[in-house]
C-alpha cells in the first residue's frame, strides 16, 4: 500500500465578496494565486490562474490529503470551477477551521489561532492580496499567500506533534484536541525521556508579556513533567528552568543519556 501524500494549500482571489454578490457566489471570485506545500517533496509551489489545469493533473495523479484553514467551505469552492475531471471535495480533507467549529461551536481567524499557538500572525489580509493582484505585484501576492500556507502548515505540524492546538478566550490560553495527532505526542516523548533519562533537543517558543516572542534551540535534561509544567536542566543557560510544554514546537532525542537526582538518598 502506497504512503498517503499530504499537501497544504491556500487560495487568493481576484475579487471581493461584495463584488460578486456575497458568500454564495464563491466561484465568481476567481483564483489570482494558489500557494501549496508538498510534504512528499518538502517544497512550496505556486500556481496562477492559468496554471489551474496543471494543478488538476498533479492532484489527479497524487490524490493527496488536503490540509487547509477554511478550505472545505472556501478554497475548494473557488478552485473547483477550474477542474474538469477532479472533484476536489472528494479528496481526503483536514480543515483546521472546520474542526475548530465542530468542537467549539464558533469560528476563529487564522491570525488568532496562529498567535496563540505559534506566537506569530499573518503578514496582511485578503484585501491586500487582491490589491497586489490588481497592481500586478505578483511577487508580493505570492509571498503573502505562501506565508499563509506556511502558517497553516505550522499549525497542522503543531497539532500533529502535541495532539492539540491553542486558542485564547477570556484572556486565557486553552487547548483544543485535534484529530490528526501523532500516536506519540511531545508530552509522551517528554515522559519517556524523563523515565529513561534521555536528553532531548527542543525548539522552544518563549512568550514573555510585553516582549517579542523568541524562538531558540536547546538541549534539555528532564527533571519532572507535571501537566504543562516541565522542570529541566537547560544546557543553553546551564541552569535549572521551568518551561511550558505547550511552547515546545519540535522535539527530538539527542542520543545522549543523563543522570539527575534531587538528593544523595
């Protein structure tokens, strides 16, 4: 059985909803640019309106799982009129916004989920993309769209590694479990590292109120794991620290063992 292929994609349009008579006329919005990331090739791709038939041939051959943010209710509907053979909605779908709505009963913008989970937001708005298209600024249009693809990919990757994504409500950070999680999450790996005294390397997102988020990589010896609280010996600062499990973006075992004990007993 062949390995399932995955892509992340996002569509920018030529027109606004106001110009086409509302949300029910999505096909009339027309594609200006479509950004796509292929997990198989670990590469980003871009397609203009004239490239849609080429994209259809690729999707017919690959038959990937489509990952997006509001892709089922929006992006798929904008793209479908360009396809003669493929019904894009029949491909496997992971729509992050659809899952948010199903679980929480309300919608959120990509910006707000990305800020809570990744510490960063979008580089602009859909109206900016329409302006870039009308100005003929294809470089800015592609950059904006592919940045949205990257953020959506990072959200998906975070959910896959942790088993949840983050959102804010009432000033507090909350978790929402996702359906696409790895069998062994980052928390599971941290607990295993603690039990087996395995050193780990993490990409960490440090969030301090009033300061810009900081990302760094460091090796950690795990002292304890309790809920989201992680007590470690941090090799970057050469000191004992308390980190937030939710702020670990990536984790891997270094292959090193460590010995740590609180007392001589």
